[in-house]
């Protein structure tokens, strides 16, 4: 994106020179365009980080509301993430209830970008899993995610 802004700025600068503008003026306009594009990229990255932090806080809140939950991270298997038609990322979630009674599960799924940064977090509730049974659900990102996205079980509680 910055490269495209620089090319556009250089083209505008060249046009400015042909209209009697100085090379110094053209360079100044090009530098300003590059700074502006960089600021837009930085603002978008900050917004994405804020959204991920907000989603993580909401997930923690939901899991903290679970009463008498026991760690069940090892009972969760995630499938391969895919992109739905609306741009949201989805991943199959399978839980295995090893208890002798029906239980429910709350599973926190973190979606990560290609660099390993968390870009979204959701909590999936899987209700009434039969004793010694398995049940599937789908974790769905709260917003559109782009690029290479992986999913990881951050926390899981059986209750």
C-alpha cells in the first residue's frame, strides 16, 4: 500500500514539475503522500489490535461467568479454519465429554494471523454433550479476517 502511494506521489510530483513546479515541491508532495499512507496503515493496525483486545476481554468475561468449570482444553479438537461467504473465518470445534454425566463446554478460540498475532477471539458454548460422547460446533470470527488465519484453543471449561 505504501509502495502504491509512493508511486502515485512520484507521478503527481513529475506532473508538478512539468507544470513549472520545482523538483523540491514535487519531492515534498511525494513525501507527504507517503507519510499519509503510512499513517493510514498504522491507524488500521491499531484498530485491529484494539478489536482483538476487546474480543479477548469479552471472552475472559464469558469464561469467568462459568460456575464450577473444570479445565477441558485437552478435550477440544479444532478443525481447519475456512472463510465463509461473508468473509468471516469459521473453524469446526469438537468436544469430548469423558464424564459419566452430560456436560456443557465453553471453548475460547483465538484466531491468529500469519505472524502469530491474535486477531480475534470468540467463545463457543457446546450444550448438553452426552456422557462419554462427542459433539461438534462452529467457532466464527466476529469480523472479517484476511490473509493466512489459524485457530487455537486458548481455554476450555467443562461444566
